[in-house]
């Protein structure tokens, strides 16, 4: 298939710049795969579609303050460092901009602490070593800012530190929020559990590779960057023994759980996955999907189109534009059943 088949035109004013006042006040488009029908609801209505015995599967990754602004020690030139992951003690992998002006052994100074450039990697990333006995995670706490996506055309504010995390975020390591879960409030999640729905949590640390632009004309030639995941044994057992459907909240949750499923059985484990889902992939364990509206020509849109069919998803996106839904990270949601 060709990348152009997953394109659409979005008016800029539909890109959400701020979250709704209450998480569950987002709109919800319900897409039915069986009869190709579309409903327009509010996100709080999602509990009407999930039955006792169903599983709601969440990604409990927590976004780190990945964006750091510093300056070169020798010239004072401004440098942006975007943390990706810690690779060993005091050493982390990052995007550095402008990359060409930062040579190995140059020191980057932050408002608190500094890091020395070790080397540039072939994948476009850079290795840096944190100095002064401070580990990378501590430096992010001291110097980092919320890594809002580039289509949010404003600086981060205090509100984002809470709004750009799911309420169940627990394990630090993501550089982008699993945004489908941003709509779940404590009250809504409690109501879903009271209904008899089984809420389970797995982990996938969302990395920049999830949003890496597809540059190949044929989508099959794209390669995903790997991301760290964990699926606990008790979670795998409960999924395997379920009597209802599995609702995956977000594409990151889908990638993690589909990675560890073989012949319909989920295994526990910890590893890294580069699973890329595109047609004609057959889903092994996910029955229903909660997701946001994704950018055109991305692996996320391709995954959703694989799950529901490209024609139905393109129809849904055109309907969302006509109905003035809010798009992307802070935007509205879609439930595919």
C-alpha cells in the first residue's frame, strides 16, 4: 500500500492546543466495524459500551520532563536537548539541536548541572554523559520541561505537568503521553470498575520512534524504532482467562500486548518491541480500541486503519472534521468496536 492512501487535510484550528477542563468532557466518536456506522457521544459515555467481564487495558508509563534547554560552554550558543532514554549510569540518548554545532567532548550547560557530548549515533541520536554525580533522571527533574508535541504551538505551562499525564501513570520513562488514556478521570475509571469491568495495566515507554515520519512511498518499507515494554505474569494470566472482550486504551497498549501474544495466548515478559502494524496484519488479542485522532501519514493512523479498515477510518476522519472534533494529543477520542 502507498503512504498517500493514509493522508487527509486538517484545518489548523482543529488541532487542540489545550485539554478540556475535565478529562472526560472530550467528545467520543464510536465507530462500529460490523455495520460501518458512526455515533457521536461524550467520552464519559464510554462506560455504556464496556460490559461486565470485559478487560480495560491501560499503559501505566509516565512522561518525563524530556525537553531541556541549555547552552554550549565554549560559545554560549543555545542548545536543545530532548531526552530519549537512559542507556547506562549517567549516560543518556537524546536528540540534540542544532546537532551539527555540537561536537564530541563539548559540554552543554543547563540552569542546574551539565552534560558532556560523547558521540553522535547513526540513527540521528546523540549520547551525553551527565556530570557532577547527578543521574539523568534527576537532571530531568531539575532542568526539564514537559515535552509537548510540535503541533501544540505554545510553551508548556504548569497545567501541562498534570494534564499531559494519565491519572494512572506510574513508571517514568516515556517522552510522549499515551494520549488515549488522558480522557480517563478517577471517577470515570471507578465507575467502569464498579460495573464489573477488569482494569489491568501494562507498560510501554513511548519513544520518539512512535511518531517517526514515514518517508518511504510504500508503507511496508518503514521501520519502527524499538521501545521498552513490560507485561506482568498476573496480567497475562487474567487476559488469557477472560470471558469478555479486551479493550486496549491507546496504540502503545496495542503494540505491547500484541507483541507478547502468540496463537491467541499472552505471555509475560520484559523486552523491547519494534512491532509495526500495517495491513494485512491480523490482531491476535485486541477486540476493541480506544484511541485519539492521529496525524496523517503516520504509523499510528496506519495501525488504526488496519484495525477498522482504511475506508471506514477515512470516512470517520472526514466526519470528525465536518463535525469539528478536536484533533491530536489534547483532542477528542475514538472508540472502535
